[in-house]
């Protein structure tokens, strides 16, 4: 089950990634990494396809159809929902900024 803090983190992360120009799809890591939703640049549509599994992977795209990065999400870990991510400076900076912003929020 997804906790409120996990939903806040993932929602902020999806919005930040799309705001940075990424398109996203969600892959279900429990079902042989099949894509659950198509590649989208609409945060609401991405989020509507999330939160009902134990693990998911946000797959990030820029121009073209090849993925450029991934962020693994494991629900049930609270504020540690981001389990793993591609070691790209821009992606790390976005994740770090989202976490800092949420920690500073009342």
C-alpha cells in the first residue's frame, strides 16, 4: 500500500520531470518490466496509472523513442520510495531538489 508521503514524493517528482522536459512511461517491475502506460508528457495521466503495485519504474524519454534514464520506486518504504535511479547529474539534481522541497514544506 502506498503511503501519503510516497504519493507526495512521486507526484512532485513526476511534475518536476515533466517540467524539465521529460516524457514518462511507467513499467511494472513485478510483471517482467512490461509497460503499464504509454510514453506521456501529461503528469495527471502518468499519475493516474500509478500507485497500485509494490514497485514501479519511471522510464524517462527526451527526443526520439529511446529511454534516457529510469527511476525505480518501491512503495512501503516511506520517504525512501526512490529506490534507485540512473546516475545522470540532471536526474540526480531533480530528485534531490524534490526531496529538499518536500522536507522544507510544512
